C-alpha cells in the first residue's frame, strides 16, 4: 500500500536546485501531498499514484510526461516478463497488438 511520486530533475538546473534547496523541498513536499504534481525549481513532480499503478515515463527535450499508467498489481517491473506485460498494456491502450518476433 501507499503512493509513489515520479520526479524528473534537470541536470542543467542542478545549481538552481542547490541554491534554492529549501524552496525545492517545500515545493516537492506540497506537490506530493496535494496530489496535483507541479513544476518546481529544476524539476517536474508528477502527480502521485497508488503503488499498484505502473507508470511509463517519457523524458526528453527538457520535459517529461506519464505516457501510460495502469493498475497492474503484482507486476515485477524489474523483470523482463513484467516489462513486456506493461508494454503490452500500453500498446493495447494505444490501439496496437504486440507480436513477438522469432
């Protein structure tokens, strides 16, 4: 049980995070506790999700997005099988079927 919050920080703004550390921590705490997520000094704090929700995060171009989130209780996302299970769910949501190649 519980919740998890995905935080994507920009290495280019690490100096701003250090310089404004107290603001960063306060913004981070607020975004995590409010459930809304937020942009803060050098980072994007995505809205918290229940731990049973598996999230696929796309990050690049100085931004990030939760591209897929689905309830997949018991999925071991560290295993290849679990990752394929998540990929199949994401593909179904996008209207695709995955086929394994030989």
